[in-house]
C-alpha cells in the first residue's frame, strides 16, 4: 500500500500550533510515535504540545526525559484546545480510546489528523485519516511520514521509533512482524539506535514485586487433557503479600503459552471480592474468542478474555470444564 | 568488512563429497547454518552429509525433519572421513568445540573449510578460514555465502537461516543485533519466512517440568544492596521433584536480570553433592568476569560463571558477600 502523505504535508505547512495525543494506557508505540512526530515538527520550528489521556508508564519515561507530555486535565481542556489549530491523533482511531479527552476534542474547532494502524476506525475521528492496518506499529507510519517529508531522522526520533516498533512486534517476534518493520529497524540501527539498550528500557523494567509474585502464581500451575490445556491463577492475597498489582502480572501467561504441547492456556486473576478476570490464549487450534463470547467476554481468535463471578476455584471449575470439551 | 568467498566457490566446484559439522551442544545457529549450507550444496547436486559431535536439542528438530544430521560415532570416524573430500566447519573455530570429532578430523586428509563468527580461532582449524566476528550469527555468513554464489534461497534455507539469526541475537534484542542482521531478516521474511512461527519453534518449546520449577526456584529470590544485587537458587531436590534437568532452567536468570534497579544477579545451581555452579549477570556496572576469575571461574564482563564447593547456602554466603563489596 502506498500512502499519500500530501494532506499531512499541507496541514503541517498551514498549521501554527500543533497538539499531539494518543490512546489511554499508552505503551511505547503510542509514546514513541507521539515523541517522534513532536521532534520532527519541532525540527520544522513548529510549536508542539503533547497530551496523554492517561499516565505515562515508568517503562516509557526515557522517551520523554523532560516530561513534556502532559496528562490531560479535563478542567483545562478549553485552554489546551484553544491554543491548537491542528491535533494529531496517533496509534488509535476510535473515540473510545481517547478516554475523557474524546468529548472536548469532538467539540473543538481544531483540525484533526489521525495516523493509525488499527482496524475499524470511527470515520469521524479526523478530517484526515491515514490508516494502514498492515503496518506493524504506528511507529512504522510515523517513520514513513518523516521520510516522505524529507525530515531529519535525529537520534531521538530514531530511538523513539525503534521503541515503538519493538513494542508492537515484541522485538520482531509477533505475527505482525514483516520485512517492512525489519527494514525500518535496520535503518534506525544504522542511524545509531542501540537495539539492546532500547530493548532493556522497554521490556526489562520489571518491578521487584512482579518477580516475587512468580513463586505463588506458579505454585497454582495446573493442566488437563494431557497438557494441552494449562492454567495459573492469582489471588488478591498473593498481590497484597508481595506488594504487586494487576499490571505486574503482564507476561506471566506467556510463560505457560510457551510450554511444549500447550494448545490453550488460561490465567485466572481475582480482581475483586467474587470477581475473577480470565485471560485466554490459544495456539490457533481452539477459537478462544468464540468461547469467551459464550460466557459474555470477547477478544480475538488467539487471545480473549472474560469475567466470571465467584471465587477463583469456581472460575477455574467453570472455565476449564468448558475448555476441556473443546481441547481434545 | 567485505568477505572474499572465492576460495569457497573453488572448493565447491572442485569437491565431490562434502561433510558439514558444527560445535558441541549445538543450538539453532549451529544447526540452521549446517542445514542451510547442506541444502545449498544439495541444490548444486553435490553429495552432502551432516554430522554433529553432540545430540540435536528438541527445539532444533524442525530444522532437520528427516533426521539427516547424524551423531558423531567415534568407532565409525574413519569411514565417515574417508568418504569426504571437503569438510565444512561452521559456527566454531576452536578444536575444543568439536568434542571427540576433533582428533579424527585433524588426522584426516579431507580439505577443511571453516566459516565462523567467534573470536580467537585456532588458526590450524582449516586451510580456508572465513571468520567475521562482526557477524551477529554464523547464519549471517552462510546467507552472504549463498547470495554471493547466486544460490537459490529456498524456503527451507530461508527458515534455517532465520532460525540461526534469531537464536544468536535473541530475536534481535542482544547487543550483537545490527543493521546487517535486521536487513537479512527482512529479506528472509520477504522470501516467505513467518517470524512468529520460527520464534515459537526456537524459543517456545519449554518442557512442563521447566514451568513447574519456576515456583520453587523463585521462592528463593533474594536481594541485597537495596535491590542492586539479586539472586535465585535451585537444589537437586527441586529438580527431582519437578522432573526437570539443568537445561530446563535456561532463561530463569533473565527474569531477575530484567528487574528494575538490579545491577548484578546470580543463579546458584546445585550440580552435584557439594558442588554449586554459579551464573553471574551484570548490567555493566560491575565486571563479573573479573569477580568470577578471582574465584577460579571465567566468562565475559556481563556474563560469567564459576563453581563453588559446598552447599547452596555456603555458595550464596561466599559469592554474595564478595559481590556486596563491589555493588555499592
């Protein structure tokens, strides 16, 4: 797909004050894309501000060392938007992903430009909607924009884009990894990016509590159907005792997904008294989206989720019994 | 560095019967490089055999589905070597890395060709020694050889080389990742390699026992010096109870290395009664090679190892006390 970047070129030439935003719960594809675009516009001597509808995670702070990205403050939405004539929306194309920033932005008169790689956009999100779901990351699109506009790919921009791309491709290991992403990675490394350092900053930033939590959670490791079905669980008590929170369990399910022979795996997380959030992963042999939907959840074929009311033991009983009939 | 491949071109033109070998304890860079080179030579209608000085790990079987790589059998060394006029030695350049195959090979009259990316070769390993330590993997060199000789980069060759490269670069995340490796990766993906499938085969092939072992091992998680120093340990009892072996603990130390603030981490493994093998990792602030050497071990600045006589508790006491004075 060849993207026509000319509407953006024109908007940049015509604009005076730019605002850049991204989705709630941003990761390094969101933050890296925002920062790279901001640095590019600043290089053109434009005035740029960045706003995020939710807090920047610790692992992304290195991309914005001076703390230029401000947290969206609804009470100051008017002032923020009055000062902007162009708003860039990157790495999302659904109003719902903008959180509390969605309504003020809809009402604003600023010109909206969206650059995204997700499916099923809200068509009214922007007057200029550049969308390419085949791009592995929003950072791929920002890279191509900057190249198309003959921008200066500075070290800061290169690092931000590299962080964006390795985040969404899992360091070039997910199914969205393509020659386009790898080739851009090569170009960014040639411009001075140190892959191991960016990887460490993005991925190796685990909290002590997360490592502490491995022992109790993996004590619960269970299996069925000759090991084709595997699960782990976490109670609120485990989190309290280790000082961990829900986010500290990111990646735990991947450790059972990687077991030889496992076709479907499940992580049961006690979210509240009598409420269990259930994450499902499949190697493709079972459609976990369909299973999750049958219990009121949703997701994708290989990754889905649902919520069960009851204790962790009750949730395990219910979900595993259902999956056992599918995994045979 | 531009490599002159003409000696290999000539050897291939002159040779009749080729034998390919690699190092002891082969991983997918060794196996993938052997298989890719074998397929390339077979495509030129050459007779090729592959021999390994030690067993092929389960995770590499997909690269040799028909089991063409034979395990070196010292009692049949004469017959094996008499039938070969050219022996390719790939992904190693030290005699010691050939195990029991080293001596018979030294005595053989077959022409030896070595293609490697390691430092400090034994210069007498081969009459043609192609060595480039800047190459991220031996697979990078085999790729360049095949391209230079206008070989047909078949799907089987592309997959073998992709597996080789992601093995040695940790899916493009280690410090050896460069634009050259990423660009070759892009080319191989363009030729049909599916990155997520190769990744799964190479890296997501964990034994059930390895996942079981996480709980007892992470129960031992300890820290010192405000969390700059962290360690875990494994006893033989843990391995017996979970059915795991030493190899099933690969990657465990990376899970503590990835903790925010950890500068040096240590994994104590009871190898035998009164014998503890100690693995050390550093973020670079402490030279663990020097520390390991002071206790009779060795390695690199950021990854080293040593052996301590005594119980696991005694090893922890000794090693941690020594490191505490360095990590401050």
